[in-house]
């Protein structure tokens, strides 16, 4: 089994950088629309299960209605949600875990499938602007743990290097 995990923030806390332009309801609606787009792509990739992890019941209901596996987030923030799905994937015998945020814009089946086919123990797809990670794929699911240093998170590439894991880059799935 291989898993694409889609973390979704609480709708009341999502897209806060847009708060000067959008109300809380509009930001929540935007988050759900982006989740639907990501689910369109993730659920269309053959051979991969799609899991949605979120503290928000609406996001989990949408996931279940679309055929994804809803996983209630046990403890915020995002890093804990990712650890939660890592553990679940390992318990369920998954051979790979890809984390694809629910708000990756313009993701398509083709670009996601290409990223998931990229060989390597750790595959990173940088965001289009180069400031973040749009996809983090690990084979096996817990071959790389984010190391937390005081007041600082290491980027996935540095974590992989410290764990002696080869890193492959892929085009962003957007």
C-alpha cells in the first residue's frame, strides 16, 4: 500500500494571510475548494490511497464523501498531523507516504503522478516560487523524521542529508 496524505488546517485558521481581503467564511470556502482540487488529482492516481488528516469535521466529511480516508487530527499543528499519518502508515504496512498539502494550487493528475513515480527514498517537489515544499514523498514512510532544533525547523533536504538518505527533486505538482 502507498499513501498520499493530505493535511488540512482547521477552516477557521486557514489562509490567514488573506484575512485583509477575505472574511473567515471566504477563506474557509477557498480552502475547501482547493481541497477538492487536490482530491481530484490524488484520488485519480492509480495504486495510491488518499488520506485526509484534519481537525475540521467539514473537511473530513468531504474527504469521506469523495472516497478518501478521513483521519481526525489528534493534536495540532501540522507537524503533529504529519507524524500522526506517518505512524498510521507504518502501522498499516504502507511502503510509501507522500504528503501533499490541501492548498497546493493547480495540482494535476499528470504532475502528481510524475512526482510519485520519481525514484528515490526521499523525493521533494519544491513550490513554484521555491520557498516551500509542495510534496514530500518518503519510502518507507518513516525513513525521515523532521528534526526539531530549538526555535528552528530544518528543511526536508537537510533532514534527509543528516539521516543519510538520498534526495531526489521533482517538478512541483502544480
